[in-house]
């Protein structure tokens, strides 16, 4: 019986690959972005290695600006640049809107493997900042629940420690840049190495709230000047 099933399986495979077999293409944005989900995970939920971040549900303005940054050299990752280089602003915006519209559950965070005192320091930096060093709280820009703010500020929860470390390191070394004034680069440079360990471990260990969508607006504007990409006329995220 096992041999018969094996033969049947092989014949089915040959039939599917025969010249007469037809492959149906959806021609949908989900299908056209398979190159994205190959690294960022199924439906943009995040890659299994923890380095490629989740892109599903991020604000469309943020995703759009990051696609522009990769294409135009403000963020440096060769694979992303090669994928995006031939694409127009309007098509990048379509991609951003597609992933922003996905409402998918987040997996539970992994527990942090650092001392409790380190996590307390991370919580303080995220919620209160460090005025003595000129470091604003993460919640000032990324929202009270740290789930992002519309239209273009990303959430910080649901990201792995490794990814957060890599991005803060990239800000510090100039491998990642934003439009002037580049506030994240200044903040990252003011953080001590122990602070980086503390805040990334705390953020990565926090579960998302039940309603983890980006906030519509900040309760009050942050006391820090940050640059922002210009949105193309007629293609507002």
C-alpha cells in the first residue's frame, strides 16, 4: 500500500509539471510581495531568525518612508536596495499600504535573560527617558503604549532584541540615517552601552496590549525636532 501511494504521488507531481498543466496566478499585491515575505515571514509577521522585523500592521507612512530610505541610500542593506531600486514612489506606497492593512496576531515575547535591575533601567528609559543625558522617553514619540503613532512612527513592541540592537547600532555608526534633523541618531549616540542592553531587552520582553494598533495621535507633541520624508503629491499614506 505504501509503494502504491508513493507511485500515485509521483504521478500526480509529473502531471502537475506537464506542459498541459496550468498554474493560476492571482496577480494580487499579496502575491507580488512574496519577495518581501520570504525574509519578513508569512504575511509580514516577522522572520524566524528574529532579525528581519515584522512589517504587518506598521503605519503606512513609516513603511513607505523606510522603503524610500532603502532605495535612496539612507538605510543600507544591499538586498533591499536591489529589490527596490527599479520601483516607483507610487508602487512603494502600494506595498506600504498593503502591509499596513494587515491585522495579524503577535506571538508572545520571549522572556529576557538579563538581571531584574537591567530590566528596570530599560523600563525607565522607555517610559521616562534620562533627562541628565538628554535622552527622551521612547513613549514621547512611539506612543503611550509603544505601538506606534499614525501616520509614520513605528511601534517598538513585537520586535526582537537582536533587531532592536542592530538598529540602534546602525543609528550610532551612521549605517542608518533619516532626514535632518536626525533625532534618532542623536538619541542613540547619547545612550551608554549598558543603556542599550537595558532598553532593548525590556522592549523585546513586553507583550503587546490587547488593542495593539498604532495610536491616532500623540497626547502631546514631543520636545524634540525630528526630520520627516516629504510625501509625494497625490499619494498621501
